[in-house]
């Protein structure tokens, strides 16, 4: 396929349409979320699929269904192409004949976020931008710093204070300082809407200053979010285009599970696959919004702040899309306890040699819980996405380097040099 068919963006609220040649991160008409779509009917068929099979492994082999228009703008550290391997010891313990683990902790900076950030930075190059802004709990910030260094972009990262179930994100930011990023951390704030406000303030700051909001949420950067769906493409390609019964996924903001569903739907339209999997999404710690909304048969996640209170400041930016994807797939979502996650981290390490970060292990912990409840059966084929590896940097990386602090209300005053 030598011809690049131009994708377009459509607002999910007002159906306003724009080309991906235009730099819009939100709908200019109604401020709604933009979704990127492709001419899949033209691409569909065995010739495109066969060409993909001939290309080297890696996320960018699916270039035609990603929003970067010119390959010269791609900035890559070798993300994607992560292994999908059949579990032996863990599968035996669970009495599950066909369990496969998709280990995205083997991406360059240790998480699936490399896929999204690679697309986001590549699109920043295509738009001739020089600065990116990020609000992060850890993985996106680390990845953004690395890919910004590769692309010679200035990178401003704002991280939160310690969060339930996620620890202190400053631990992951030591490499970001080495990459030359400007990193600042907010103090603890009781407001349940703090996370949402910090994301949206960074988005608005970037749009105002001509920076790129490199936040992995469709409602903030629809270009970057597209990178996550390549996990679905890789799963099916590695299985000779056979679809599993279940895909088990951690849910943070909701972007990953909704993008996976988008990837499966695209492949169905492309005639790459005949069936669709069911999606099972799992949350723990501060992130329980989607799981609780699913259990309560809600269409939105935001009212759950009244239930979760100030101890759960996370905000599921793509929560509604996650709920829709789970329901369309005839799957389910569940919340897990911290103890379940901790035990699963140990189990993964002992049985499979994988040292996953807490959120990276949510999919496996959820699978165990779902099997105990009879929601997933022993004769079904299951793929679990392990989204990140556990990273613990020594203090030497932080010697003579300091993460500054910033108040949320001062974020709007951040300048290109990192000063307030």
C-alpha cells in the first residue's frame, strides 16, 4: 500500500469533521472529543494484510491506520512489537488451557504509553511544534521526556502528589530529569476534581501557547491516543488473525480499553478478523470510576466522586468511551482490592518471571477474580495485557537534581523556559 489515505477527525458530540492536517485537539465548534477515522473500506482486503505481514515488527508497521501523514515525521525508539507468549505455569495454576500474556512492559521506557507518546511526538513534528506539556502519574511523563529528547522538543511535566494504589510518581521521574525535561510536582490537594482540573488546565495552557498537550486521553490529544490500538492489531497478527474469547485490561483513564476496542472494530471492517473478543476491564486503588459506573449501569463516571470521596482523586477522562466499549463487547468491569493486586504481582514474578508495576498487574488479578466468580471459563482463550513493568530507580539518578513544586492555580503561568 504505497498510497496514504487521508484520515479525518469527527466530533463525537456534534459530528463536526476536520482533516488530520488541521491541528485541533478538541472540537472547535462545541469543545467535544474528536475521534480519528480512516478510509477502511479502501484499505480492506488480503493485499493490505499480506503487506503488513511482510513488514518488520513494531507499532509503525500499521502506519496506514495511524494519524501521521508523512513517514519522515515519525520519531520512534522501537516501541511496539512486544511479545505475546503462552503462559505455562500460571495457566496451570488457574486451570486455564489457553492463557496468553501481552507484555507491554518491554517497551523502551517500560510501558504501553510509549505507543501513544511516539504518535503524539511524531504529530508534534508534523505540526512543526517545539514544546509539549504533560500532566502525568508517571508513565506518560517518563515516555514524554524520552521521546521529546529524541525529537529535540522542550518538555514540561506536571506530576501529582502520592496517590492510593500508584505510589509517588516522582520515583519514575528521575530519568525524565536526565532527558532534560522540566518536572514539577503539585502538593497534596483534597479536591476530588483535582486530577480532572490539572489535565484540562494543561490542555488549555498548551492550546493557548501553541504547545502540544501530550496527555494520553482522546479528549485531550486524539492523535496520541491512536497508538494504543496497535496492541489489538499485534494480538491478532501474532495469533494468525484468530480472535481470543477475552482480553483482560487494566483501566486507568479509560483510553486503553476503548482504543483496543477501536482496533478490533477496525480489523473487522478491514476483513482481517471474523469475530470480536469480549473485554474485561479492571481497576484498583484511586481508579475505580469505570468499574463502579458499570456495576451501577451508569452512562457517565463523574457522579461517582460523591461515592468515592476525596481519597479517590483520579479522573477517568475517557471513562464514557471505556464504558461503551465494554458494553458493546458484551464484557464487564470490576474493582479489585489492593491486596489482590499485591499478591498478583508476586505471582507473576514467581510464575512467569515478569515484574509488573501495580497497574500493570491489574489484568491478571482481575482474571483470577473473574474465574473465581465464574465470569470467565477454563475452556476459553484469554489474553491479558500487562501494561508496564515495575521500575525502582536508585537515588543516584536524583543526585544534584530536584523536582520543583507548582500549585495548580499557577499552572496557567508556566512559560516555555519552565518558570512561573
